[in-house]
C-alpha cells in the first residue's frame, strides 16, 4: 500500500480517539498559527487552511473562534512544536510530534511511556533519517493532465502523482503544500479535499509479531493518550 493509504488509515485511527483531544489539538494549532502570523483568516493563509481542515473534521465553530480571539490578546500561552524520536520493540521506530507549553512536562510523559515498556528515546535524527517529510493532497477529479501541467507551470515538481480510482493523489515537499492547493482551487470549483496532510513517512516498513507487536501497541496507546501529543509516525505494518 502507498502513502495515501497510510494517511487514510491514520485518519480512521484519529476518529476513534476522544473528541476532546482532537478539539484541544486544533484549538492549540489554530491559536499558534494566528499568533505567529495575523489573527485574520483572510490575511493568514496558514490559518485559513488550518481552519478549513478543522471544519472538515467537525471541530465546533466556537472552539475555532475562541482560539483566534485568544491570539488577538497580549501574552497568552507560548506553545511550541517539539518532536521526539524513539526506538520500539524489534526494529520499530517512532516519531512523536507534540504541541506544548511546558517542554519539561511533555518530555517527562513521553519518556515515561517508553520506560514502561523498557524502550528508549533517541537523540535528534537517530530515527528521522529513515523517514520522508511529505505533504499528500488528493481530490476527486477527471482533470488529471490539466492539474499535472498546472503544477509544472507553477514550478511545483511532485514527488509522486497518481490516479487511484476517481482520486488524483499528489505528493509534494511540504514547502509546496499551499501552492498545490492554490492550483487546485483555481482549476476545480468548490474543491473538496479527500486527503490534506503533512507527515513523516517511513522509507521502509517492518512487521512485528507476538510479544513485539503487543508491546508496540501498548506503547502507541500510551503515547496517544498524552494530551500534548498531536501525531505519532512509525515504521510498523499494521
């Protein structure tokens, strides 16, 4: 299966998590995007795209509104994105993305999860060199050739470009993410994104069995239950 399948599977897993955590993560992401740029959806492209994604995942409008309003005030929380890399059972590896206002608290909780299954965190780039950081966007359209040509005309070179059933799946470097969406929105009226994700994707996958698989699933569950954790990437076939 390709990277698009991975993203879909991750999205299904997310819907099974508590809605409260999903809403909280979006509130923090929206606050951060508004604070870093400008708290105006029309003037801040990153904020606009994030709000669109939140709405698609049915995040209530009042949560979105409060996060933006909060960013307009002085002071407030100082959130930052912190990524951890770790080694699981067998040849498994994990990359854990967090959004936190207290790094000491977060690293303590992440490290504790690894310690409980007798596994360890690694140093920076001890794991991530085996992953690709990519953006994946897909839409339902029969304009396969027109879209591809428009991407090239806008100096966007896809890492991968394929048609899956009725969907066009475009994989690019994250720096081109918004440029791809600009192209699609010019060509397709009221475009709806089937996939719209950035993430770390393992170059090679491993298969775990028996006790190793049980330990990995336990570790994943503990990490997923940490409020500050927003995404977990790994190299395990599940």
